[in-house]
């Protein structure tokens, strides 16, 4: 089926006409097609399946200004993965950004080089439980006790020489938003990753900003 663009941005229109599609993935509910392009694309398009038109475009370089100081090339989109009602986007600078529609929920940098791939797969027998698998080189662990650079294989070579694959637990946008807000308010309490994970799994929120006693 043919899709039409609703954007009035003539610069974007010209870019899309010349660009080749690099990735195209369907949202979990099947209502949206997410696409990114080759040739250093810095935007991801959301296409409405029923209306057959573009709903909006995520300009990653604009969001990366809030996250880190990166070169222009560092904001290039290298991987996308819809997970539940969120979208995970990997960049050339090793960052992963998690969106809910046009809202940036959270971000982290598991790699110092580009994110090579992102794939979402079911975890267990329920479609409500998903994991996102990422791959890239120069792994930068968010947990201090894990250091990929010190690990060696049987040949004495660095494990990270061929890249590191990480499995991340995916959560709905409502949970991610709550955790981000609580972490901003109580960052020292949530420095313990086991505590943070238990808070997420048990849903211990009495409102959008506070944990239960």
C-alpha cells in the first residue's frame, strides 16, 4: 500500500525522497510502522497503518542535545526496536534512547561505539513481558561490578573485541516515566540496581512522583 506524508517540512520531504530505507519495524499493537533511513539519518518516522500517512517524525539530533555532547555524526540512528508501547533507538555514539510517541522517556549509553542492532523478543509465554537485545562494541556497563574490558576468552583475547550483546528488560511507558521521575528525585536511593529493579517489578508507587512507604 502507498503511504503519504503529512509533514509540511519541505527540507524533510526532500531528504526522504533521496534517502533509502534502512530499517522498518511494526509496533507491538500493529498500528504504527517505524522507519529510519540510510545515509546518516537523524530522524525516525512514525507511519499510521490505518490512515496510511506519516504521523510524526522524531529528530534524534534535537533530543541528543539534552543527553550528551556528541558530534553531528554521533546522533545518527543505527538501530530501532519497538517494545510494548515504547520505541528504543540506538545511535552511532552508543546511546540508546527510549521514547513513548514523541516523548523522550529515558536514555543510557551502554556502548562507546555505535549500537549495531536492537531486537525486541517475548520473555516467557506472555506478550506483555518483553526483552530488548542490543549489540555493539566497547561495552560500558551501567553496573560498576561488570567490566567487559577485563574479561578474556580462552585465547586471551578481549571478549569485547567481537562486540557485546546485552539483554534488557522492557517495561511499559507508564512504568519507565515513573521510575525516571523517582530517580530524578531520589537518585542516591536508586543507585542500587537491585533496589531499582525491585521497585519496577513490584510497582511500588503511590502516585506518579513517590514510592509507597
